C-alpha cells in the first residue's frame, strides 16, 4: 500500500530530497500533503513551506525554473525548505527535461514533493528508481483495510455488512468513506452496524433507497421514477447507484443465488453507469440505468 509506505517515510522525516506521489483520488493527495505539512512546525511554515500548482502555471519552462530557483535558494535560519509541486502531470516535455536535471543533483537542504493524478513519465520514473515513487490509489481490498483503520482511529468498529454498505453508497470514494466514518463516530457507539448507518440517513431517504430496488425488481416504472425523483434531493448519483447495487447484492444472496442471469445483467449495467458518471457526470446515465434495469 503506497500510502502506508509514504507514512513511514514521513515518520523518518523524509530522508530523501524528492518524492513523487500519484493518485486519481484527490483525497489521498490531500492526506499526503497534510503529512508533509505536519512535519513542519507551524511557526516555520510561512517561510519554509511553498506550494506551486502546475495546472495554473503558464505552461512555460520558466514556471518550473522558478520552482527550481526556490529549491536551490538557502532556507531561512539554515532550515530545510519544503516545496510541494501540485498537478505535476500538467508539465510539458520541456518542463520535465528541466525538472529531471534538478533531480539528478537536488539541493541538499530542500525537499521536493511532486503530486500528480497519474504515474510519472519515463524520464522522471527512471530517476525516481522506485524508492521515491508512491502510488496512493488502492484496490477494493486495500480500501476496505484502510477504512477499517480509519474507523479504529476514531474509536469505532464497523461490521462487514455496514462496511459493505458504506463502500456501496460512496462508490469507493476515499474522501466520502472518511466522512461517513467520522459521522458514524459521532453516534457514541464502539460497534457500528447497518442499523446505525440507517440512523444517519433521513427516514424518507432510508426507506426510499430500498423501495427503489423493490420497484425495479417488480418492473413498476412509474413507482421507480417517482422514488428516484425524490431521492435526487437527498442523495448524489453515486450514492443512488451504490445503494441499488448493495440492495441487489443483498437480495441475490438471500435468494440462494437464483435468477443469476438477471442479477449479473443488473450488476453489469450498474458498473457501466458508474463508469459513465465518473467520466461525464450528469443524471442521464442514472435514468438510462433505471430503464435498462426495468427491461431485464
């Protein structure tokens, strides 16, 4: 798990002069940034911590040269200077060439942390040698383990069914998982079950989530879209897909896995809708999903 390895580097005080971290999920990049910031005393941050966003730069080589100029300038009072380079994936080939020159001979008293939404280009990857390169994205199993760790960190234990539901309604979004767990910790209970999660949802939302799945299976189009329209006010599209998916999975298990073909088609359509939402957004993928599910 890349995040765990990076945390170990943070605990050691970032012994290397540069690191490259990448993730599609902005939450993990934000978490990494917090780890970096926490290592710098608050009273020193104003002059020893600097951040540059390459996505908002002019895109010229001069922007990366400015960053390198800061890195090569001695810090105040002889302290270590930390520079965070955000959206490194936006750098052009000419920028990368200049940056690679710095990585070959980094300033001894500076720390450069490069953040990106995708893995580095070949030229940078070669210089990173794998030791300073951290992929923060997690597979589902890793994400579940991470969520369990977050729960333990706030003093709660979440049972498997409850965790399945959280994973479903959040679409595996780390920031939303974190937020849901924090919200559940406010219930003042050590053990969190599915009923506890339902307590955090408005009553109408909770009942409508399950009624929606039922109306789809009953092929009641009018009821399905009536419930869907009411849910749009209380849940975002990812949560609606996640809730339907969770309920269908629950019904599939309880049915003794009968009607396997029906459920496999349903899960396939939900996966396609989830991908469409992540690529384009909007509510139409959801409406098309409901139509497809009603027609199975």
